[in-house]
C-alpha cells in the first residue's frame, strides 16, 4: 500500500523538493476552473488523510485501500494529471 503518501506531499512534490525545485501551487493545465474548486479538492484530500489514519487504527484494510485510492485521485486532480470529472454533463 501507499501508506507514506497519506502523511506527506505527493511523491512528485518530494522529488521536486529534493532537486531544489518548487511545485506550483496551482495546476497549470486548467483542470480546476477556480480557486474554490481547488480549495474544496484540497480539503477533501486532507480529510481523506485523516480518515485513513482512523481506518488504519481500526485495522480496516479494505477501507484503508479505498481511502488511499481516493486520496491519490484527489492529488492527481490537483496536480492536473487527472480531469476533475470523466463524465460529460
């Protein structure tokens, strides 16, 4: 499992920092339309990190896995690797 990611920055941010680079605070690909959306996704990601800790303390392995997947997805959305939605509305 990808446990260390929950309590640290995304792996690409860690790699960038170790090379002396600084990650952009906003995605440059335009996947997030406004600052409120970015703040909401950031909040969701933080809450998922906290939920992951609770699930781990209860030894709920499947919940840990699912929460980790959602946490990683939120990080990908914030970094611009994934679109906010895959369904056209």
